[in-house]
C-alpha cells in the first residue's frame, strides 16, 4: 500500500520528508523536556526508597545489637521459640550486618537448612525437622561445607556462613 505516493516525484517526496521533520522537531524537544522531568522524579523516588531501606537496616542493626532477634542456633536448639508456623519461608533471616538472606540453594523454590552427620546430608524446610536433626547431633551444613548456605534476597550468589551469624524474626504479614 503506497497511500498515493506512486504518482509523486522524488523532489515532492523529499520535500514532504523535510516538512514532516520540521513539524516533529518541536515535539521531539518537548518530549525530551518531559522525559527529563520524568527522570528527575524517578531519581527522587529512588532516593526516598534508599533512605527508607537505610532506616530499616539501621533499625534492624539496633535490634540485633540489643539482642532482640533470636539466633538461628538458639531457635533450632529449642532454647528460643520464635512463634509462627515453623515453615522457614515464614521467617525473615538476617545476617549480623542486617542484610536479609534466604536459606538454602538460590535455585530452590523454598528455603531449607542442610544438616550432616559427617557422611549423610538431609534437608529441613521447617523448624520441626531442623530441631529433630539437631537433637540427633547433626551439624549445620554438608560434609564438604559446614555452616548455613545463604544468599542475599534478590540474588543468586550463595555462600556458606556460620550458623551463629544468622538471626531470625517472624515475617510481617
């Protein structure tokens, strides 16, 4: 479909292009101004989100320093009852730096803790099974990597840290 362009010569077509580009120039300038304003507003929103995150992390650090958040070892040993359902996904896990982490493998659909007796490994996805394995003398981790496998929420970079570095709190519903 040519929309009547077949009957027009090259000079007319080139003149039409110049005319349309001339009409578009002020619109492009206005669009650039609008886009700049949108970017400025987005920057302010990001600044506010970061300030809120920093405030939240500061509050979590204060809770950790005051000893108000239960340690993973204390909860799994049964010394502290954090309440809740016992399903690991229903809790927030925090490192001492106040970084929220998830437990287990980043590719897994739910959180879990690995336990080992030195030769075998079992996974626990709730506090009940974790407590049972711990009571049998099993240690956090696998024979190859002792500790708790964690990854920062929103990433896939896993690391193994000592269980004493992990604290938990019931997730705000």
